[in-house]
C-alpha cells in the first residue's frame, strides 16, 4: 500500500512540475514605435523684427505613424547654439505666446515627442529681434556655420570657410572679419571687411587643430562677434 501511495505521489509531482510540456502560446511582440516627424517653423519667420515683445510662436503639426498623442517642446535662447536658453515650454497645441525682453536677438526651435517618449529631432533654427525703445539700428544676428562642420577633419592644407549671417534691418549691408589660428580663441585676423560670407584659408599646417570665428558688421557701426568653431587638418 505504501508503494502505491509513493508512486501516486511521484506521478502527481511530475505532472504538477513538468506541466503538459508546453509553455503556451508565444506572446505577440508589441509593434515598434516610431518617433513623430520633425515640425516645421512657421512664425515668427526667420530674421524677423518683432515690434511687440509678446511673441506668438507657431509651427506645423507633426505626424505620428502609430497615431500616438504628440506634445511639442518650444525652446528659445539668446544664442543659436542654445547654450543660453531662456525658455523651454511643453505644449500640446501648435502655438504658444511668450513674453520676452525688448531689444534682444532670440533664436527658437521645436521638437515633437509622442506619448511613448519617442522624440523627433529639433527643427531648424529661426532668429528674430524684439524691438526696443527708440532703437535706430539693430545688431546683426550671430553667424551660422555652414562649412566645415565643427570638430571635423578636412583633407589637405586648404579650407573654404562658409557661414550665413542676417540682420533684422534688411537694408543693412553686412561685411565680415575672419579670425583664424591655432589658439582658442583665435586672435589673428586673416580677413578684413569681406563682402561675401566665405573665406579661402590656404597654407594650413597638416595634422593641426584650427580655431576660427567671424565678426559680422553692418554699415551703421553695429557688429556681432560669432562663437568659435574648429576643424582639424589630416
């Protein structure tokens, strides 16, 4: 009798622990979530002179492949590298009013994030100027780097330096001073009162890190000193 009870117990344990030999149906994996598309900036338009310092920002809607709800992050800074951010706002709409200081240049961009925390890249950057009291001339905006991209290595010992610059006073004529050297910041002026936003740097040393910057000047005595960029020769 004890043997029978022992065999029944062992059989029960085997069935209980071993189960039926099947782990059940394989769970269906959740579909991959993709980030929303990058928003496009609408207003204020690039290089605009804003008469009112209460600025109404507007951008295009992002699309989400999974139809997830989308929230937009609006960033405003006083430099085009967004190292000096003055406002970061998350909104579900495509518009936002922000009160800013008068008589300053600002830069703004937007990105979209869905409800599963997938974010798009930031949009391009637009600049604008808030009108001050009795301002006769507005300083040019900070120059924007075109080439060579910062922290990159170029081939050879010549480089074509390019940038973009603009001014809220659209009739102002802009000229440029270019500084280039191996110290940071560069102190040697290699281009003076250049009328086009490009400079051909020649006779560079191989395997050397170079720093450069651009000073943007208007024809009314205003000037804006750009940030320092760099590149390396191979």
